[in-house]
């Protein structure tokens, strides 16, 4: 029984560390670039697209903001569809068993 108690305590510590890591990731932002910096994309640690910047030399200068907004919306729509697909596949794999509260896949 002592080993089981120790295992439960360790599992709780691990869960807390994972939650802290997820919180840190959620607050992190990363910027990637392409075309020698002509296009930049900023994403949250959760994979949410936050901002797209396109150098005006690539497009009509009067349409840049609209293009940027459309790229962000399309990327977020694709991400949402992907997450729904992953959830559906995970449900198939687990036979419909729910995950423990707070646990989200993929890790």
C-alpha cells in the first residue's frame, strides 16, 4: 500500500508539472519567416496562428491588411478542423473511453 501511495503522489507531481509546462507554452509566441523575411507568421505555444505579415512588395499595397486577415482566418479554420479530426480519431482508438480531466491529445 505504501508503494501505491508513493506512486499516486508522484503521478500528482507529474500532472502538476505538465500543467505548468502547458501554461508556459500557452504564453509563448514564436515567429517564423519565409522568403528572406518577406513573410512572417506568429503562433502561440498552443499552435494558434496569431499574426501574418506579408511584405508589400509581394502584393497590391491597398490589399495587404485584407490578405493578412484572410490568411489568419484560413489557418485557424484548418487548425480547428484538424483538432476535430484528431479528437474523432482518438475517440476511435480509445473505444470511446473519455480521457482523464485536463488531459488533451496529442501531447
